[in-house]
């Protein structure tokens, strides 16, 4: 059987059509694919725990269940600790409302003194805007309840998928190996080992970065006397999982939380601390702990984040980074895809050896 070699533009058209079709299917199948991909990542992270339990003599099913239960206990402990901070914060919401009203009054006085717009016209405009916001708020509230229900259902499926991936991991590996001819098995083994190692290092590095960031922010806020320091620090570490965007979102929310039971100067201090922490994280923690694991250049990372937001929403901003790293690993091993691996990989500067000059 002779192979037909297509022209470059024909191959490019086929690649683009296939890419659009895959993204289309990923978007409309996100209800199934998102918990599956989350389960894949967590199963890789729990795999060493499950293997150790099996070495101790436990059955594979029991080892998988205990591994998942340990994961649930850790996440549940975080939620329990944060819930006390959240409940305490809700008691200060009336005070936050009064401070916001005071700030609105000051802004209204500034508008009157600067642009000579009387208070009646300002009040009319605010009432009109409040009416539209009220209708939007009811719509958002209903969407929030539906979203919470969807998250609960997806979490249940995520735990079920994680269990079956841990339990049937050898079956899945045999299936992947059986898809390829025997001459390509060494490449398949390399891709599986590299992908598993990359995901494990990525998750461990991400958790290490989150822990260091929590300790750094928590100790700084405790010294400065900022209330809800634990809530702010953990929220910042969680949102920081989304590179380049999450830390600034956490900064704005944290400044609002601080303003509820503090002064505007304290809120400004929180913003400055976040900027310094982001500088330390982006230049020291991220490159040394996480950056070397996925080996993606910053341009591809940003493109992956925005594509993930477009296809899968907020979960996609996190999931598309390891997905892009897996695609890079596969591209390195498949003939004809190496240029894409070079494009997605890090820019390695070639060292020029200086010759001895007399």
C-alpha cells in the first residue's frame, strides 16, 4: 500500500479542520469530559498512595477507595477551616454596606463639585441602573443555584471516575498499547511514562507553590493585623492556580473583604502585599517549582488558558495547561509533529563557546 504525500496547504487545512472538530466536541461534551480529565489528574496524583496500599496487602478496590477517602478528608478539612472564616465575614456585611454607601456619597459629592450634576439627576440614574441590576441579580441567583447543583453532580461523577481509573489502570494501559503496532510500542511507553511523570510533578509542584504562597501571605497579613488572613491567603493560593489572571482577581476580592472590617489604608496595604507576592511567585516560585514541569513557553501558556476559558469556562483555564503539556510530549515522539513540540516548548538559548583568542 503506497502512501500519498499531500501538499503543505492541504495538510494544514486537514489539521485545522480536525482541530476545530476536536474543540467543538470538547465544548459540547464538557459535562462528561471535564470530570473525566479532573479524575485523570487526581488519579495520577493518588497512584503512588494506591500502589503503596497494595504493597501492604490491600485489595486493589480497597486501596483505591482509601486513596480517594484520604483525598476527600484533606479537601474537607480545608473547607471546614475556611467555613468558619466565611461565616465570620458574613457578620460584617452590614458594615461593608455602610462603608460602600459612604464611598458612594463621597463620589456623588465629587461628581457634583466637578461636573455640576445635581443629586436628583444622579439619584435618577442610580435608580434606573439599580432596576436593571436587580433583574440581573435574580437571574444570576437562579443561575448560581443551578450551578451549585451541577457542581455537586459533577463532583460525584468525578469521584466515581477517579475510583475506576485507579482500579482499572492496568486495563487502560493495555488498551492504549493495543492500539499501536509492535514497532511503535517503545514510543508509546515513553509517552505514557513521560505524561505520568509530568502530571505528578506538575500537581506536586502546584501544591508546593500553593502551600508556600499561603504561608507567605498568612504570615505577612498576621504581622500587619489584617483580619480574615487565612481566608484571604487560601483564596489567593487557589485562584493563583490560574496563571497571570487569578492573582489579580484574588487581590480585588481580598481588598473588598478587608474593607468590610478595616480601613481603606488596610485595603490598599493588602493590594500592595499581593503585588509583591505575585512578583515573588512569578519570578522565584513558579519557574523553579512548577515551570520546569510542564515546559511550556509563556505564549503557549496564555493561549492555553484563554482557549480553556473559551471551551470549558473556569475549569478549562486550569485543565488546559497540563493538556497542552501532554500534547507537547506526544508531539515530541510522533514523526511529523516535532515542529509543534518546538513551538510549544521552552525557548532554549544556545550557548556559543568562546574560542581562546591570543
